[in-house]
């Protein structure tokens, strides 16, 4: 086992927490701000959201699963939401039952949310219904690359099962129950089924990225692996590794266009 592997398995780790509690998400908000690598990761995701949503029709843009993030710093007009009752967010809603009229939303964005939705087919139908033509559903989700599979299946607390047949998750908490392979299952393996379920949503981008930054941040359960002063070096290294992202990328950048 590599030194990194030993670190990820044995620590140093933070005390085990109830990830489904609002209190845990509030703690995560503080972690995002205090861990340099983790905040940089969020800033990179938000820059992608801003880029993809810059071309949508004028109107309401919604973030699902806002959690402890800070997207309003990058997109001040965004409407934030979560399935949990959290302070400072605009709405408490379920992704499977969006409280909006048909064709009333210009964009939907979500970070590490899709693979937690209990019934993603129901969500995709809802997104297809509420988005205006030219609107976008933009996601940043776990990737199913060779390197990502090793990490997610051996060192991560969430399930990662590319062989799962159905698009549904077992009953349980909104954050503790997941399948990190769902984005790949829906967008790649079951592309024909996806097109039949939500014909108005066309996949226009699915790119694997970010092999190092989140991993070295330690996420929300581990301490940051490298000192803050190495953040620029890590970003430079990720740029150099970009040609290998199809093998090494830990996340997908996904964009679906409403037609």
C-alpha cells in the first residue's frame, strides 16, 4: 500500500459524525472556509458553474444541495436550497419535487448531489419540466475513471457501484445513502434510457477532471494532506496532468441542455 493509501485508511481522521444532521453540514461550512485546498476546490467548481450558466436565458437559477457552500459569492443572484433545514439558504426543497412552474427556471446547478438523490429518474423528469428551452442542468459529480474507482471503492465512506442495475437508492439518510457511480450509470452506461426518460435534456458536456485537489484537501473527514503553501503547486500539477484526466480524474463536469 502506498503512503497516501495508509494515510487515507488510518488517519489522521476527524471524529465520526452524523452526516445526515444539519449540524454536520454547518460544521462542513466552517471546514470549507478553514481548509485552503478545500476552498480552492469549491472555487474551481463555482467557476465552472458560472461559465456554464453564463449563456442561459435570463431568469431564476437554482442550486440544489447548497449545504455549507458559498456559491452566492460567485453568483449573487442564485437561489440556494437544500433538503435539510439549514440557516442562510433560500429554500428547503426536494430535488424530486421541485416547487416551480413548467419552464420557469433558467438553470440548475449541483455539487456532489446527484449521486445522493433517491430516485434520479424522477429528478431528471422534474428538471426537464421546470427548465426553459436553452436552460442548463450543470453538475460536478464523482467520476468513474480507473484512478477514481480505486479511491472511491477502497478509501471513501460512500458506496461506489458501477454495476447497480436500478437508478434508485436504498432508504436512508439524505447524505449517508449514495452511489458515487450513478452519474456514470445515467449519463454513459444507460444513455439510451436517459434519453427516453428526459428527452428534453441533451448531454452536451461530460469531462473528467481534478485528480488531486479534493483528494489532498482531505475532504470533510480527513486533515489536509499537504501544507497550504503547496496549493499553487498542486494546481499547476493538475494542469500538467490534464491529458491523463480520462484515467486519473476524480470528478465529472456535466452539463445538460434543455431543448
